[in-house]
C-alpha cells in the first residue's frame, strides 16, 4: 500500500472522530447514523454539507501532501468502496472476519459504531485500514444491539426532508 494512501486513511479516521466530537459537525454526521437498518445504502447516506466539509478537509491535505493524482484517485475509490462494503449487510464466517480485521474494517467491525448507545458509537471509526482504531484505542469487539440514534425515530430517519433540515433544528428546552 503506498504511504500516501496510509496517510490519507489516517486523516479520514481523525476527520470521522472530529465529526463525532464537535457538535455542529455531529449534527451533520448524525444523518448518517440515523439509519435504523444497516445496508450498503448507509454508505451513501451523508448530509450534503458534511460532504462539502469533508471535501474541503481532503483538499487541504491534497495541497499539503501533493500526491500523484492516480494515488489520490485510487484512495477515493478505496474509501468509497469500503464505505459501501463496511456498511453492507454482509456476514462473514467468524474465522474469516477475524482474519480480515487484522488489515481492514469489516462490516461486523464497523457495525458497533452505528449502535444507538453513545458508548459504542464512539468506537470503530475506521473505514479502510483497521489499524487506526487499535492504535488510537477506539477498537471494540462488542456486537451491535440496535442501529440508529436514540433521538431520531425510524419514520424520521427515512424522511429526506427531515434529514436535510434536522442539523439546523433547535432542541426544545426542557
């Protein structure tokens, strides 16, 4: 694997963590997490503003690292393909999953990240290489109990208009 692909993958890991930590970015990223059924479409489910912020982040590092265009295009193909794969409803036999997890993020490894409990939602951020969660102590082997986020019901999670405006809604005061 070319070094710049490894570097970009680490940068995407940290981008993902920041989207969970910084409240305005979480409100955008929460659209992705509100899916109550994991399948390959979850890999495409992002708020348009999250896509723009992510593109600006990547462009900054593109200019900083200045990889050959084919290296960056290859990374984007890997990133997109892995997003579809590790959100897909694919079940590997346990021994194969354990073997694959040594190098890449499998669906079973990523699924806990989409658990509705905040504790698991802040685990398994990786997209392509599994090393980052292990290295930065965010790896969990726990299994998912329930997909989605607690404050978005299934009907709203399926409503595109709700998904587009939800990051800008104020929470009612208690």
